[in-house]
């Protein structure tokens, strides 16, 4: 691999992608963050590159520029880069890593000749460790040249490139939220309920992770309806009412989340959603009478 990559906004995503691409033979050029200290730290994490604490014309020496800034900063960075380089951007590729924004946010660079696109890894990037990108879906959109390169990069990284139409980017990103941040919050809520029931955090976390992993395994092996378990698919409405009685002793978000998620489960998975929803509503409203 002989291409040079520059990275603007080398936080968790930028560092992971930069490091993986370096390991694949890419040359790492400028690494730009908001301060000299964070830029140096990013270069250490990537294993190569030259740190900068501001946008610089030296970015123009790279074949590909990866913008891994927060979504709210991408438009301003694109505008500033277009001002810095002008027509010198012609023939270069600029990609951003946002899952919610399309490549249209890079229009200032497109106007001066750059091929622009988006390459978003549908993966969680925690504070610790470096995630494995093998098998990860990369949501892509962009100009033909940028799209071709982004597709190649995703495959080099071990990922699965999938084109996402710009009009669907927000929906694509919201779907990822259900699988990542909402799953985490739901599990944490369960952990805290068990802790109120006398479990240690370690015991509660272990119990629910085993349950969640088995559910995901069943989903993968058998599909969502056959993986669906618990009182609702059994029609055990008294148990649902008891759940609501307990949850109303907690902050209101617990009962509201249970109500919303249970309704959604019935709408998506029940064989006769309309009839089941009527039964569910009676159970949800009966919580005060169940002891």
C-alpha cells in the first residue's frame, strides 16, 4: 500500500482506523487534533504520523484525508480545508466517519475538486482497548471515486462495505443506537434493579450478560420471533402487571422504558399485534391491583 493518509480529529475512531491502516502498509502523514498534547498522544496510538494542533497545508501532501471529528465540526473543517487548499484538492479523496451525516457536508471540498465520501464503521469505540474491525459493517456514501476507495478500505480493514443512501443516513445511525447505546442502557437498568434486590454489581452483571448473550445467540440461530422469550410471548399478563408494580417504585424512566419496549416488542413480534396490544394495555394498567 503506497497511499498516504492524513487524519483530522484523531479521537477513538480516527486512532483505530489510522492504526489499522498503518498496519496494512499505509503511510500516515499529518495527524491533527485540537492541542499539541492530544496530537502527540494520537500519533503514539497510531504508531506513526506527524502531530499538529491546527489545520495545515501539509494535509495537501496526503492522498486521502480522513475527517474523524465530531459531527458538529465537520462542516466547518471542510470549509476551512477548502479555503486552505483551493484547487490543490483536485484528485484527492476526503472521507468523514460520521454515521448520521452524508458526504454532502463536505460540499466545500467537492466544489474545489476533491472526491468526497463517508465511511462509518458500525462499531462501538470504548474508552479502553482497540476494537476488532473484522466483520464490521461500514456504511458508505459519496462520489464514485471516493466510494470506490472507501469500499476498498473497508475490505482491507476486514469489514463489510454497505452503501447507504444519503437520505437514509440518520435512520441507519439510529438503528445502530438501538443495538449499542440502548442495549447498554437497558442492561445497566437491569443490573441496578438486581442490585436493589440484593445482588452485587458483579453478580448482576454476570447474570444479565449470560442472559443477553443467549438471547443474541438464539436471534442469530433462529430469528427474532423464536428468540423472543419472557412473560409477554407466554401471555402471562399477571407477571407483566407485577413488573409494573415494582418498576413504579423506581425513578419514572424505568416504568416508562418497560412500557415502551414491551409495546414495541408486541408490535414487532406478536403474531396478532392488535389483539395482543389490547391485552398488554390491560396488564400495564393493572399494576396497582397486583401484589
